[in-house]
């Protein structure tokens, strides 16, 4: 993700475009790669790109009375960053969560935990990170062999079998050196 995408994400947040509208537009771009290709084309004029975006907003019934969202998307096109629009939307969501005190975390597992275990992970993160609301994304990772990895930001809690084997291997190598 580029620094430009991060900057656009902050601007989008500061424009206070309703979250549901941002999510809808993100889905439109994700589901229509042709739209991004057309908007990135140097052959298509700025005016045409903005008209296309205006039509998309209208068709999706996205209310934009002050045209802030439209002007934002046109600016992204102008700066040649429309090919990074998915990154902009992802960075917007991270920034939004950060501003609203939501802690994003990922849980990787081999065997899906039960609901009580999910609640335990959330409670651990709330206690560890000052009672923040926790958004926990989960993903199966069979290569862990067993156990789980809980990650938030730059902090990783690795309780996987694969992680323990790596740690043991490193200890043996260091001991032999």
C-alpha cells in the first residue's frame, strides 16, 4: 500500500462520508474491475471519468448532495491513484477503526475455536489494550499444524505447533553454535 493511498484514506475519513456509502462504493469497485480500468485509462477525459462516477453514485442511490464523495473520487482519478482504490478503502477502514477506538485483530487457527474461546480471545485483547472494542477476523491456516496465532498490529501471540517447532529449532541451532 502506498503512502498516497494512506493519505487518501485519511481525507475520505475527514470528509465524513457515511460508512455505508464507502462500503457500497468499495463493493462496486471490487465487483467491477472494468470500472477501475476505464477510470485509469489516459484516453478517457477527466470530465468523462467524473460523469461515469456521478452515474455510478446515482445508480447505487448513494446520496452525495454536496458532491464530496464525487469530488473525492475524481481527485483520486486525477492523481492517477484509482488503481489503488481498494487499498484506499482498506486504509480508510483501518483509520476509521483507529479513530473510533476499535482494535483490529486476526486469529489464525487449524481447528475453529468454539464461541466461548472466541469470547476469551476478545476479552484478552480488551484487557491487554485498554478495553477497546475488538474486531476479530478469523482465518483457517492448516500450516500451523495445531494451536493458533493471534495478531494485532505489530504484536503476534504465536501458540501454534509450527511456531513452537521453529522456536525449538532456533534454540537447538543457537546451542550448537
